[in-house]
C-alpha cells in the first residue's frame, strides 16, 4: 500500500497541471462562444477538454488508496473536531476516486453498459461532501486562531495598562444607579464587527497555508454545486473557479510549506 501511495504521489503534480489546462479550456471555450468564434474552433477546444478530463481520470487511478492512508493517519489526531472532519473528508475522497475510476472504465469502453450520468452524479456528491468538511475544518481552525490572537491582544493590553479601571459604562461595568440597555447599541455592534473583521484579516494574513486552503476549497465548491444543479452557474464561472483552485494546488506542490497540515 505504501509503495503505491508513493507512486501515486508522483503523478499528482501532472494531474494538477492537466486539471488547470482542462478548466482553462472550459473558460476559453465559453469566452470564445460569447465572442462568436467559429464552430470548428469551439469543437476542437471541447475535444481537447474531454481528452484532458480522461487523462486526469487515468492519472487518478488508485488515488483511493492514498485517501484511505490519509484517513488512517487522521484517526490519531488529538483534536476531536479536526479528527472527525479530516478523517471523514478523506473517506469521502476515497469514495469519489473510486466512482471516478468506474467512470473512467465506462468512458474508455471497458464497461460499455455503465450509466455514466448516474456514476458522475454519485462521484460529485462525495466530492461535495468532502469539500464541505474541508471548509468546516478551515472555519474551525480560523476560530481557534482568532481566539488565540484575541487572548494575545488582551494580554498585551493588560501589560501596557496595568491600572484597574473604575467601574462604569466605559469598561462594561455599571453602577447600581445605571441601567444597562437590553441590546447593544448600533455603534457598539459596528465596532465589534470591525474588530472581528480586522482579527480575521490578521489571522489569514499570518497563516498563508490556511488562506490558500480556504480559497481553494471555496473555488472548488462551485464545481459540484453546478454539476449537481444545486447552484447552477455558467461554464465560464466553473472554468475560472477550477483554474484558480488548480493554480493554488500547484503552488502547494511547488512550495510544500504552503500546504495546510495536518
């Protein structure tokens, strides 16, 4: 199993390049169609896109084993939320790759009676669930980092001004004769939202792997949503999202420190 995983990892970069080229063809074909390009040119681009898609399926043969190995490693994580999200996401990826392998066999004629539409829909469902879990993991990590950053800022503020403030409306405490409003005023809510937004930007700026993973998952999310008709968009939008996420994936391969761990 481990030797196959190492062999499969060598083809991952090629698959990412093929994926980028495939979605670039999708975006280019949509743009040319809107511009009134010749039908022969559009047909050529469609054929190239189909060949790239089939080549990617060939490169992904056996990726289920890699996903299962990743799920086995994730089971031992100490954080229960990360353990659940990452393990179940890898299991869904394994099922997605398995369906994709069956679909490849149908497209190549090895399984001529295969209902390709049904298996395609099935594979995209697994893909969608894996992406939702990945985004849940990203949101959880962002929340943890924001809480840590907030505690750090509070600690620095306490050290900078050690004097105890007198109770009053300014620091959130009120005298017996002062009645607190039942709901926070609008300026208070606005200031609180601004602080949270600044905190979020600071966390993402200081954690490029988390930012890249979040952007990649958000871009990828629109692909299965469109294919499953849950949120139909356009081929151009799907192509742009797929191309962007592919470039981000290639960056994590070229620069391993940009890959979110675990």
